[in-house]
């Protein structure tokens, strides 16, 4: 144990002793009430310790995590609670949440996200097909005026719109290959230019 940990444990023991001591002094002759109050404080104490110990796991679900941009043209994307990597990208000036999918060959927009980007899915010709984990789906080719990931902007980008709704739009290899290197380690995906 290092000195900092010993000091923390000592502080908690002294705090617990002060609480127990004050309860005993206040409740002379009321054994059942003292036991009840000690039980409540014990449960609160255990709950706080569990919350502190589990904070690193809980914070992944509670606190939104965003991509960060580093020097030299790097993008660091945290792994989501579902095990996938998600990033918000501006498509035609509108924010769209993508799942980064190295297994997808293209940028694929859901009909909802296409509408958000100013594309009317009802006016598209769904003449293409794509093989997915759920089978073959109809797609329509579109051109995106701009795609912005942090400081990186690309104009006139080819993409597809899926005819049926998906849980998320996909950021596939057609966009990811614009980066020179893709690394996945320590719960982060790092894209480097």
C-alpha cells in the first residue's frame, strides 16, 4: 500500500468511528434504534465504496464520450459501451452519429440521417445492393457536398443511402482509407493522417 491509500483508509476509519460514536452517545438505552441507525449508515458506507469502485465502468455509460483530435492529424475515438466505435461527423453541415465499421466498404446513411443531411430518400433510385449481416439490402448512390470529422473536411464524397432503416449510419472504408493508419488498442480507435 502506498502512503496515499493508507491515508484514505485511515480517514474513512476515523470518519466511521466518529459516526458510530455519535450514534452511541445520542442513543443511550435505545439499543434497537442504535442498531437500525448503524445498519443504515453501514449500507450508505458500502454504497459509496461500491460507487467509487465502479465509477470507471459506470462513467462509460453515463458520461458521453466524444472523439478527440490530436497533433499531427490524429483522431482518437473511444469504444462505446456496446463494444463499437461511434463518432459524430458533420454531413452537409449537419451532425450525424456514425458507427465506425471497418467491414463496410462505403459510407452508408440511414434514411433518417439522409433527410437530416438534406437528401430526400423518397426521391432516390435504389438500384444498388449491399450484403449485410442481415442479408441483401437495396441502396441508392448519392454525393455528399461535405463530410467533416473535426478539422478534416472532404468535399464531394460518394456515399450510399440504405432503403431500410438501420440502427446507425456506417462510416466505412471509403472514408477511413483517407487516413494513413488505423489502430485499435486500449479501448480507442486512432486514425492518423
